[in-house]
């Protein structure tokens, strides 16, 4: 862990091993903070806040610039990407892209330091006096990270907080802590003052309790599952908790992708496969429900299967690998369980609630993978890239459409028209992203207006930029990350009204 700018691994504390999901090999171990250590990290950030909050935003941006420059050095970028692949499983190319994404976030927010320095436009004056609005950083902000994109999501939470003069305590997932710890080290090597960024691996429940009830923690930003997000929200806003704080929740998604009848089918199918199987299907903005116009459904299916057959599953460190294992045993077992339930649903069961025979077809995959395409044995948490087609009249209650499937499973459903597609897309508790694929501007406009989500794409999916707000509606979360507007989430507003005497 990193507290007050120093690596510390107290021998009295419990350790957690980090294993490569592709091989089971030990990659490293982390020390798990207990309650006292978490409190120490918060105190360290509180102390650092006094001076960090008074620094010039340009000086903060200068340090961030040095971090970005370090991450762009070939040796460091490669070292981080290899570490990320080893601890999380994703192909090296995707890991390199994630590290590049971190530098893009840093460069974008560093460029906004002038926004923080510019005089506030909201200044009122008349003969009686004047009024203005001033902004100041909140204090200690806490971040709870997931394991799927640990480096990128670290940057979304840490960079705007630091730039606005806050200090941060980060709790990484025990499934992806090593890259985050190495990133913290690079921040300190680049001149970040001690305590501005503390990183403490710990168990989730303990961290949630400590962050929710600590009077020093002014804001918590969380990314993870809906269930955990709700637990955290209950703790933060419980009547028994005397402490008020801000909360941002980035929870799951089950994005719809609507493919209209007028598109280039091969292109749309290729893009769908790329988006769905990226990161082994473990991304919140992956297109998890694909609604395809009936007129092109058979052709779309054919093109998807052709594309999926090209996926090379294997160890992410090997150059030919285009999809790695799922991140850990838990996720792997969840996937096996989901596939079991799908089989039951579409092959054997029939009731009013559950679809039953004829409700769908597993077009490819559906099993754990024990060998790669060349026959080489695979001994990790591998799963076949899977495609399931669901019959439209039977599909509404399917587990595939109701639950967020965090793994390499693509679901195709034929739809009559755009209205049918939009209705099905919105028939979910999730509201993160959705896309519509069409050459027809009117269709695109209708979908953009009617899809009930935080982000909607036209003719692309999962394009996420640091300059654009990111987050969901409905049960997918509260608040947004990224974009200039997020700076306000890390600033307190003070209104000053002064009367002439
Ligand atoms: P999770 O919600 O259990 O864990 C996410 C983070 O929250 C981890 O750092 C974890 O240690 C921490 N945590 C766990 N319990 C906590 C608590 N009571 N209070 C505060 N923090 C706590 O998610 P998971 O088990 O890693 O993954 C489960 C599912 O979550 C996935 O299958 C997927 O559906 C979803 N998920 C979504 C995203 C996303 O980007 N929105 C990312 C990862 C996982």
C-alpha cells in the first residue's frame, strides 16, 4: 500500500495473493489494510489537503504533466501493460491501450487548469453592492475501484480530484491492485507531495464502512456492481450516519445495440463483435443486448459467427491472443452458472415466467475452454466466445436480457422495427449506454431521443472520451465522471453577497 508517499507493508496485516487468471501463477501479493490503516490513510490525506488545496492549479497540472510524460515512456508503458495483463488477463494490446487512455485523461484534465484559474463569470453588481460565487476543493475524496479497467477508472476518479486541489484515498479491487499501486509510485516519482494520493488495498465491506462514516471523507466515487453500490448508498445516507458527503456511483450496464435494416451488415457485425468481446466481455459499456432488424437478422448472425471464429483465446501475453480469460474464479463460476441457466431456459423449461424450448439457440460457444485453437492446453479461467440468438416472442424474461452478463456472451434478438427495438432496449433496470446503427438520420434522431440512457452512440459503441461526461441513469448509477462539468463535483460553491454600507 502507499500511505504518505511511502510504500508500506506492515507484517502484522493480512496479505492477499494476486494470481494470473490465464495461468494461476502468482503475480504478486498486497497487504490488506485494517480499519486503523484505512483511518491512517484518511488522516494522511487530510493533513496533505492543507497545503495541496492552496497550490496553484498550474503547479498541480505541471506535476500531472510529468506523470503523463512518464507513462508515455516506452519502458514504463510496457511495464505497466505487462503487469495489467498478468493480474487481469486482458490481451497486451488492450492493456497498452488502457495505459494510453490514462495519459489521455491526465492530458485532458491538465489542460483544464486554466478553467480553474479564470475569474468566475457569475459576478453581480449594482448600486447596493455585489455578489459572486467562489469555489474551493472539498477535502479528502475516496475512490473505490473495480477490476475490469483498474488503471483507466483510477484515472477518472483521481485526476479531476487532484487537479481541483483535493486529496484522494483509493481502494483498488484485490483482483487488480498491482497496476494501481505502480501508478501511485509513478505519481510520487513525478513530484506529487506526500499524502495527496494514498492507495490502500482492503476488503470491500470494511472500506465501505470506514469511508461512509469518516467525517474527513467528503466524497466517495464508486465503480462496481449495482448490489454493492446500493449497499454503499445505504451506508452513506443512513439515518444513523451523522456524516454528510457526496456520492458518485458508476454501476453496471446492459447496453442495447440497435442494428437497423439499412446498414452495411458486415461492418456492423464486425464492430459488434469487437465491442462485445473486448476485455473478455467485462466492460460496463459493452453491447450486451443486440437488437437486429428481422430483414437482416440471418445475414447479421452469419457475419457475427464468421467474425467470432477469428477470435484467438489465450494468455494475454502471447501476441496472437485477441481475448484473454475472465478475471477470476468468481466471475468464471458466475459465467458457468449463467450458461447453465440459459440452457435450462431455452432448451428444457417452459412456464409462464421462463421462456422454454424454442426460445433460443446457442449458436457458438457456451462452455469453458480447455485448449486454444492450436490445441495448446489452457489452464486458466477461460471461456468460449459465445453467441446466443433469442426468439423475440420468448425472450423478454430471459436471464440474458434481465441480468448483466459480465463475460464473453453475445445475445442477438430479431426485432420488427425501430419502435420494437427501442421498447425492448428500454425494458431494463439499466441505463448506461446504447447505440443505434443506421444511415437514416430520422431513425438515428428518434433513437437518440427515446433511448433512456446516459450515453447514446450512433454508428459506434463504447466510444468514451475524457472530455465527455460518462455515467448512467436508472439503476446504472448516480452522477457522471469525465468532462469539464465533473470539476464541479470536486468543488464546493460559496456564494458571497455583500451590501454597501
Ligand atoms: P463489486 O461491486 O463487488 O466490487 C467493486 C469494488 O467494490 C471492489 O473494489 C470491491 O472490493 C468493493 N466492494 C465490495 N463490497 C463493498 C462494500 N460493501 N462497500 C464498499 N465497497 C465494496 O463487483 P465485483 O464482485 O468485482 O463484480 C461483480 C459485478 O459487478 C460484475 O459481474 C459486474 O456486473 C459488475 N461490475 C461492473 C463494473 C462497472 O464498470 N460498472 C465493474 C466491475 C464489476
